[in-house]
């Protein structure tokens, strides 16, 4: 698949540098406050004209991605087509780098990318507000995949306020051999929290100030993820991964979202290379990836001039 066959959009993975989880709501979702940070690990979705809605996928986790209508990217194309009273005739090809069930919003990134790719392919010019409404219908993390950068999420995570962020933060991601199911991690959170009073989920201002100041040391001391104990309870081996990266010199570490990916905050690119090497040789994870933040949200990638739809978009 080459980019000039259609429209290619890439969308970033996220980590939650702050995730405060509150009580379960009547709709089954947890009230939460999240500080989302987009990192430079991307999935690409290419949309090409087709006679029906079809999905293909390539990448290390491709065998774990559903290719039917349950695929979040396919669902995104359907919702956009319905909004415009069109048949969802498109082929979506997903080039996957973000781990599946890794707590990094990989499926959400695919949905946001598919939405933007179909909007461009079908030349719809859907207002941003309408795209964000579709994103929120698709899943709690999908609106953030569209906007990227850094944002405060409330409600079930879908109500976003963009946050100021300065400079670049360096991270190493330890990607686990096997994923964890988000609903299962939330259920484990409920089991561990049984009998405790749930305060409203809040994030300390130190965290958002550290992002705004580009201050990695202060951010390191303010990182928080309420789902981490649940992820560690379900996957105790994550403790060994956390120990390797921390001993190799990371400023701080935390489980990303519902896990099992672990994000290590580091001082600079040099430290990142050292920690990634230590993680890889330790054998405590499948692979380690060096990334920076912030990354921009879902964006159309340039098509070679004069080919395909590139000049018309
Ligand atoms: O919104 P999304 O489909 O990504 O959520 C996946 C699952 O994670 C939900 O079905 C729910 O079990 C859990 N979840 C939750 N509270 C949230 C977000 C997700 O319990 N705020």
C-alpha cells in the first residue's frame, strides 16, 4: 500500500501523566480526571475508495486487530458516512505501531485517523466540532487522539480542555508481551477499592504547571495513575519492568492508562537510549521505544505531488 493510493492520516499514542479515577456512574463508566499527553509513536490509516467497507492491518500486533465492523476505525467511517447520508464505501489499511491493548489508545488513534482520512477522501469538510462529537461516541480516548498535544480530560475522559505545554519531554516506553483489557483493569480497580469512599477525581496543579513549564523533574514527582495498582495486581511481572527502568536512571515511571505499557520519564535523548537498552536486554518486556512529547493529533500526511488525490486535498 503506498500513500498515493488514497489519503493517509497518522495519529499518536497517548500516556496519561495523571489519571485520577472516581466512582462508577450509572452508565457503568468511571468518573475520571485525566491529563493526556500525546507521544511520538503513531499508527497510520490509509483510506482508499472501495465498493464496500473493508479493513486490513499490518504490523507486529496485526493478528490481534479485528477486521470486521467491530474495528473502531471501521465504526468511525460508518458514523461519518451516516452523518452525511453516504454509503461507507472505503478500504481502510492500518499500519500499526501502537501496541494493541497496551493502555496507549491505539484503537482510539485508528478511529480518529480513519475519521480524518475518510473526511478528506470523501471531501466532506466536516466541522471540527462534529468530528469531536463522533469521536466521543466512539470511545472515551478518541477525542484526545484527534486533538493531541496535552489536554485535561473529565467526564469519562472525553470532555477535553487543551493544556499549555513547553519544550519536549523524553520518554521510554516498555511494551509488554501481552496486552491487558481495559474493562478488566477497571473491574480490578473496583475490586481493590471495595469499601473505600471515592473522593471526586482531581489532579494536583503541580502536574499541569510542570507541563506548562517544560519541567521534567517536577513532572516526575507529580506523575499519578490510579489504575496502576489494578494493572500490577493483574500482571505482577510489571514490577520487574518498573525496577529495570528506574535502576537504569529514569526520573520516574508509571503504567500508561490501563496498562500494561510502562512509561519512563527521562532527562534527555541520551538517557533514553541507555534506559531503552537496559529494558531490551533485561527481557522483562517485548520491546522498548524511545519517544518525545508532545506530539500533534491526527494529521493528514502529505501525498507525493501529482499523484492520487494529493494535489486536490
Ligand atoms: O470508552 P472506551 O470504550 O474506551 O472504554 C472501554 C471500557 O473501559 C469501558 O467499557 C469501561 O469498562 C472502561 N471505562 C470505564 N470508565 C471510563 C473509561 C473506560 O470504566 N471513564
